[in-house]
């Protein structure tokens, strides 16, 4: 089993071949794909897409890079959608101090309010964290969030251990495939495999072999898994088995997806 824990298949880059990519991924063994929302205006899109492709599951949330165009009413809408639907997580949420620090207060408000929603519904969170790991950890502890995924993890070993202690898994994807990404590759080698989940972040974060191209897809996940296996000097089957088990543990609603989704020809 292979699980892409972070893929924006609803993005405009997939406008012309979205259904084909979803089907091809399933044919290549990507048996589950998690599609996180980023703003109120794509809640319906990710829900519809996952209803159409039964091996896909959606998370609902407001991304820190989108809070500038969001309103507090969007948080009320999120609460309603979570109550009326069945997301596997609250996400993609978090803090991003890399793009801008001009709206930290607004980011923090949206992040903490969404943590409250996750806690109320006992849902994991899918985190976007850039240059803000310590603050994110602080709020996870404050609001007693016990499980989720730190997407595209790029922190220190000590910060990784703090996430793990809170019950989180760490997402590794395309960035790990670059030979120059020494810190990320060292983390991928030395962190417990039981703490790692795989992701593509499609259409973004292309692996090294796609660096000259514009779009990443879930079709690259098998090769990303092989890179992780090579870094750790283990059989890729072990990587597939353990990372998938990790994903199902941290996102338990994934186990209720159609595990034997029919591949149409």
C-alpha cells in the first residue's frame, strides 16, 4: 500500500487531466490520496473530487497563506462543513513566517481557532509550517492537539522529536530527493521510520527528476518511496508498509475508504 498524505489534486494545474491522474495513481498502487483544502472557496471542490474518486479523502481548513483574503465568517463556515461532512483532518492549517510576518496576529487567530475545531471534533490536523515551528508546537500544546502531520517537515532533529512526542507524523516528499538537501536527507535517514509519512504536495514541490518541469503529481510517489528506502538502506517494501501504517494510524478515517477500489479500464 502507498499513501500520498498531501496532494492538491483540485489545483488548476490538473484542470485538463485530473481524473486521468487520479486513476493512474490508483493503478500504480497509490491506494489513498489525501487532498487538503486551503480556503473556503475550495471546500466544495475537494469534497466533490473525493466523492468522485473513492480512494481520495479530503481535509478541510484555511491555509496560513490564504488568511489575508479570509474572514471570521469563513471559520464559521468551516465549523458547519466539519459538522455536516466527514473530513479526515483539519487542514491545511498552520503558520508561515517565511512568506510574510506582516499578518502574524491574523495567522495566529485562524490557526488557533482551527485547532479548537480539531479538538472539538477529535480530528487530527495537517500542518503547514515555515519558519514558525516553535510557535506551532506552542499552540499544539496549549490546545492539547494530540495527533496530525507536520507536512513538508524541515526542522531540526530536536523539533522533530517534539512533534513525535505529541503524536505527530512527519511528511517527507520531493524535497528529500535532492542530493543537496543535506539536512532533510539526514532527518529522513535517522528519524524513526515509524514517524514518517510520504507525500507529494502535488502540483508543488517536484522531486529532483522533475525539477525542470512545472508540475508534480501523485505518480511520483513510488519513486519518492524508493529514495527514502535508499537513504535508509532498507527494502522499499518495508518503507511502503511502515509509512502506510503510520498514515492510517494518524489519519484513522482513511481506513474507512474503499480499500479495494476497482481500477477501471
